[in-house]
C-alpha cells in the first residue's frame, strides 16, 4: 500500500460495543457495529485479527468514514480457537467478517450456500506455497521415525482443518489408508497437545502455531514437514455476501486496514511478534518462527491464482471425508473489494512471491534479528555468543521451512552442515549422499566453529 500506517491510541479499542450488523443508513446519526471473528492463536491470520486489532487500523478507517457518513461505526472483535464456530456465527448472521484456514474456508463456502447465507473469500492473510504451515509431531521420546511407523497408531488432528488435510495427503503418499490404517482422533489443538503429552496419542497433526510451540517447549518433535507435499496452504478473510453488498465501503476499509497491518508486520517483524505474543500468551520466539522476516508464513492480502488453484485441489479431500459436497471455488472467490482497497499496486503485488528463507539469530534485548547467508555461518555465530542468543532459526535444506536451530535434525555432508525439520527428510538426504551422516546439534556447533 502506498500509504504509511499510523499508530492509534489504544483508547480507540476500548469504545463500547453494541450488537452486530447495525441497520443504520449513512447520515442518520445512528450506530453501526461491524463484528469480526478471528483466531488469535492461529497466528498467520494476525493481519486480519490479533495484530490488526492491537494496531487499531480498522477503527481508524471507520472513524474517518463515520465523519463522512454521519454514522458512528464500532467494531466488535470475537476470538475463537478454530474456524468452525466463526462459520457457524457467520451463517447465523452474527459475524460480518471472519478469518480462517483454507480447508475451513471451503466449509464456510459450503455451509453458506447450504443455509442460504452465502459468503465470499475476499483476501489472504498468510500463506506458504509448499504447505509448511502444517506439521505432524510426536512426543520427544517417541520411537516413531516416519509416517510409515504410524500404522495402527493413534493420531490426533482437527477434522476438516488444513492440518487434517496435510495428514490425509501425507499418509496417502506413504501408502497408508488414513481411514483404515491409523486411528484418527478428532480433537481441538489444545486437547490434542495434552493427549500427546499424556501418551494417549502417538502423533499430532496441527496447524500454526501448535507444532512450533510444542517443539519450542520441548513437548514434541517434528515427524513430518507439511512442505514435503509441495502444495500451497493459506489462511484468508471471508465476508458474508449480504454484508459485502450492503456495506462494500466498510469491507474495503477493513481490507485497507489489513494491508496496512501487513506492511507494519513486514517493516517491524520483531515488534509485531512481541505484540502478538503479548496478546495471545504465545512465546515471541514461536510467533517469530511463523511471522518473522524469514518466517514460515508470507503475508500478502492478494488472492493469488496459485492459492485459488490449491483451494480447488482441497475440495476432493473434504468431499471424501463427507464434510462438503461440490464447492464452486470460482464463485466463492471475490477479489473486487481487495482490488479497490489495495489500489494501483494490486496487479504487481499479485505476481510477487517471497524470497528463499535465510538463517536468523535473535539476540536477547534486540529489536532486530541478524541474518546469515548459510546455516554454518549461523552456527559459528551461535557458538561464539551462546549466552546472548534468544532464538536461532534455520531453513530446512530440502523444503525451506524455517525451524529452530536446536530442534532441527542436522546432517554433516563433508564440511557442509544441513538442517532438516523432520528425521525422514534428513534420512532421505543421507541415503542419497554417501558419507553424509546425522549429527547432534552440539556436534554441529563444534564442527561449524572449528571450520
């Protein structure tokens, strides 16, 4: 966006809230409340939720519109753990704008059509073109080393979520029937995390930020990097069609505010991570893993053709689980509002993609991170500054997915050190490179500092 975002007073967020979907028309001096459903802990929706709310950009846009229209606009924010209740509230006419992942978006489209409350996908929040936002994890001491080891085991996921889609596809590629060869438990992310810790499930497939959080806390280790599927996954913004038609300018205000929040996140990734962490209770280091300068998620509100195509490929997965029937994705996607909100730069932004991830170190007390050209350079730096390192991140050598350096699986290939998110991808590399071997993180630090 050409316009620079401006910070607002926090008092703007403390205005009294009334019921959603006010019916006042412009100029009559009445109050209109816009209700926004979001998922605070699904942190690659923050530009349409947690971060946007804290910055007050939507309130700023509505305050300016209110002066022009003679209407008092207010925002009611409603926080949920998953996309399903947002869809339920939208189809009941109680939420105007919501954000959720790609699989829940399709369910949102299907339910809206079924209940004659149609919704439209109007923008994207964060995406990963390979699918790295979803990860399968196991307990730290688990003997499960690959997906094939999950035969006959219990796996927790949230059915109908993007993480469930990743699990189904990954198992199918491993010649495992996701309905017959494993016992799949449909659980909320927090329940599944507790079940994994208690040993009542053998693996957990979940979406951002649960895998990174559990790994950071030492409560899980990665088993499968969703980016191995090489299929885009994303989160987006959906709006009720009747709301969009009645108040298109207000929806465009929201999307302008979202674009400004996106620019803020790009310009101030550490500050944004700290802000989201404070609002959600998540560790800032975990938020940065996904939302940082080289994070797993790329933030861009444009509705890219690759993401729309990926959404079409998701429909058969949900149909096979009998969660939706046919979904007309082209009819669901409506880019007119984000085009008008974004302005002349939309066409250029539509074709832009993120650069390859780089290694980064976040030092204690610093408001910026330090990038490195290679994982080995990062390891040498960490080895020399261990007491000052708050977090160190490296991209997977095969998928590019960022991961915590101390949680990665390291492979020594001669003098080259390569990090991997999951043991199976590291093993595949070793199998194809004679002389390569996996090494503990401590040994990788020693080798890097000695070179």
